């Protein structure tokens, strides 16, 4: 029985379609002025063509199917681009990708306070105008407590 299970696992791994890391997605913002590292998976030792806008790189997946492409640093932009990964096992595309500043806000109960509860009119008006900006992206991750490393998180795009 153990041999049969191993055979199924190897078959599933060998035919893995090219994918981006689960932390990457449509509407994301990549940090400006820093090397841009894009990771994903494909079939083991498969060659993957990765394109960020007009810049193209060719990388090879490891024996476990993981690949990594490192793009040059870029300045901030307001025109969204596309990120593509293509291999013989398939193609993956992420759209509406911007280069800009990435801010990570984390904390305890203070991060649960919604802006809408703030009494200051100026703050509320500012928050409303931020939400109308196509360049501003707000992603809210859920926070289930775990004692082991997670490969993916549940998230919701708020704007």
C-alpha cells in the first residue's frame, strides 16, 4: 500500500502546472527601488519563462519544482503591468500589478479599530479619498493562530 501512495504523490508532482507563489496575486503592489523576487512552482527541472511587463527572464525549477526569478529594481509607477510565467506544463498570469511602496500594518487590538469609527472629519474624508485611488491597494489577511509555518494565508482585497 505504501508503494501505491508514493506512486500517486510522484505522479502528481511530476505533472504540476506552472504557478505563482500563493502570496502573489492580481492587483498586488511590488516594492519599488528593490530587487523584485518572484517565486512559484512548476514540474521538476522545467524551464520557466517569467515576464514582468517587457522584462523577461528564464529560470529552471529545482528537483522539487520550485523556481525563483529576480528582476531589477524599478521606480514606482501608476500604470499597471502584467506578470506571466510560461512553461511546457502551462501558463499563469497575474494582472493589474503596480510597483510602489508596500506598507505592512500589524499589531494586536489596535489594528482592529476601523477608520470609520474615528470621530475626526479630516481623517474620514482622507480615508474616503484614498479608497477612490486606483493606485492604493488594501489587502486584509486573516490571522488564524498557527504553531507551524504556513504556505498560504487567507486574504481579502479591500480596494
